[in-house]
């Protein structure tokens, strides 16, 4: 009888121990809330197909880091305040001993973000897939791409007004460029504690380009302006396409050195493509490398959105400032497009100005779709690609300016 009772007690203790160490017993309410948010994002990525290549791994990374007892990611190992309590020197990027002694898989993968490796590699792939021909054929597109960065600096000053530090305000403002890798690159340097919220906001608004932009475009333009048919762009020679990335790299490096990392990798990818002598490297950069880095970047960015760091008033403010920045960036491009419409006596369709944000090629497709709704004979895609790729350069330059001033 005593043996039976011993066995029953031992079994009961085993079950109790399993329960105490299970995720069910250790699930906090705020972590459950983050898991529900991740499921919503998974729904948007899979069912609604909102930027699925990035939103899906981001959402899954968010779910992984908020599941209790998994030990797959430790955001505190990268928190400057926590690092200081461990006796590391001021400015240490991460708790080195803790990461390599007790870190999980995502702690190791996150080093690619913390050390600034993933975003430039993404830019390398983007460059290998980008045709700067429309921009070269119509250099005025640079003005539209520059005007669309208005939202970045507006959000920066609004964030300062709301009590964020200058570094945090700079990291929040860059959301207005609608460029996820650039937002991550700036946030990891200026405000790593806000990286999760900033990354989720940036990629969410990129995915919502077809929803956010059209009402703003219609509000700021007349039907006559939207019906404007633009003349066909001139052909661009191979020589021009080869010289362009070299010239842009040299110019940016000499004027805004802090933008060189992103712009330089973007132009390297493009030079590989346009040179015609590195086909294997172009395929690797645009496909295999781009896909691998996208997975690593997405899942680790999502992992930073833990309940402790994400569920706060500042996150709500970041989401609000992000959509404000994006809306004003769109408006800035459209308004400069209207000015060009007037100055050229109706030869420029203002709708292409909205493509000045760097959500490539989604923003250009929105311009095309809205233009064809007003005039079926209207083909704006190639015209919109000019400001669209100019926006990629513009957001990287704006990032360099913020880093130069606030780092």
C-alpha cells in the first residue's frame, strides 16, 4: 500500500512539475495579448496578402518571442539600461557574455540587426532588381522623391513635441519614408528600445499603401489633373545606366557620408545588374541572398516586439506618428506634382508624386491604377517608377542626415 501511495505521489509531483514549467502556467496576460496581435498580423499576411514576404516572418517572430519559457530571444540582452546593470562599459551594443552563454536562436540572428548587417544587404538586393532608367530619363523625378520625404521631418518635430528624445524622434520620423530596412537601420542606431514598434509600424504602413494613399491623392488633385496623359519617356543608354550608380555613390559619400552604407550597397547591386558582366552575382543578390536575409530580418524584428517593450503608450504614439508621416510624405509628393503640372502647362500628372515614397514598386502601381480609373488610356507606371526609385535614394539620404545629426 505504501509503495502504491509513493508511486501516486511521485506521479502527482511529476504532473505538478510539468504544469509549473509549462507555458500555460507561466502565460502572462500581456504576452497573450501580443500573441493575439501576432495572429492578426499573420491573418493580414496570409489571407489579405499585405506585404506577406516580410509581415509573415515578423508576425511569427513576434509570436515566438512572446511564448513563455521558450528562451528563444532575450530582448534585455540588447537593452542599454539592462546592459549597464551588468557592469559593461557605456555604449556596449549587447551583453556579449549573456548572449553567447544563455542566448537562444533569435539572439544570435538578431546580431545581424544590432550590428547593422541585414538592412544594407537588403539594399544590395533591391539595387540588383531596380531599373533607374525612368529616373535617368526624367531627372525631375528626384524632386518628387525628395518632396515625399516631408513626412519624415514633420514626424520628427511632432515626436519631439510629444516628449520623445531627439534620437527617438529621428528613429520614429524615418517611418515616413515607407522603407522598412531604412527604418530598422536608423532605429537600431538611434533608439534600439523602440525598434520593434518602429519596424512593425513601417512594414504595416508599407503593406497598407493601396489603402492609405488613394484618398489623399484624390483629395489633393482634380479630375482633370488625374486624367493627364504623359508623353513617353526617352530611351536610356547602357552607358548612362552604368555611370549613374557610380556617380550617385561618389556624390552621396562626399556630401552625406552617413548615408553611404545604404546608398553604396543599393548602387553596388544596381551596378552589378547594369554592367552585364556579373549575371551570377545579380541572381544571387536579387534572389537567394535577398530571400535569406529577408527571413532573418523579418523574424528577428518581430521578436523585438515583446510585451514588455511593445505594449506601452509610446507604441501607440509611434503608430500614430508613423501614419501621419506616411500621409504627409504622400501629400508632399502630390503637391510638388501639382506644381510641376502648372509649370509644365499640364504635361505632368500629379499622381506620380505619391510614388515618391520608397515602397517599391507598390506606390508606383497605386499611381498607375488611380490614373487608369480616371482615364483608361493613361499609363503612368514607368513615369511613377522615376519618383519611386528616387524615393529609395531619398529615404536613405534622409536617414544619413538624421544619423549625422543625432548619433
